């Protein structure tokens, strides 16, 4: 049997903690606030405009940004092409 090095991060566990204070972390916090305030679905392009207006920083690739948001916050769901909603925990 092969020994594994504990210092090497396994590709089987890709989850990482979000780094606080980064541009992406600030964007994610604003996106969650927007989704919390809105009832029902909201388009990704609308989320992008509001995030950029509030933070003053642009988002280069909205699809990649939203995939990261979905990874770190499973309560956010993609319902249809480019539409997102915040589900309440049951």
C-alpha cells in the first residue's frame, strides 16, 4: 500500500475555505445580499450590474463567478439559464 504525503492536497477534496478580504469574497457577499433582498429568481446579468455598482469593481466572467458562489453557498440554486434564486434551509 502506498503512503500519502499529508502536505499534498488531494484532488478528491477540492473544497477550500474562502479567503476573506479578497475581491471575489466581497463580490460573493454582495451577491448573497442581493439574492436575500429579492423575492424569486433574478438574472445573472442583473446581479452583475448591481454588484459592480455597489463595489465599484468589475466581474470579468459572470458564469465562473456564479459557479464559485454555488460551490461556497449551496443555498443558492441555478433554476434556469442565467437565473438564480436563494433557497431557504428546510
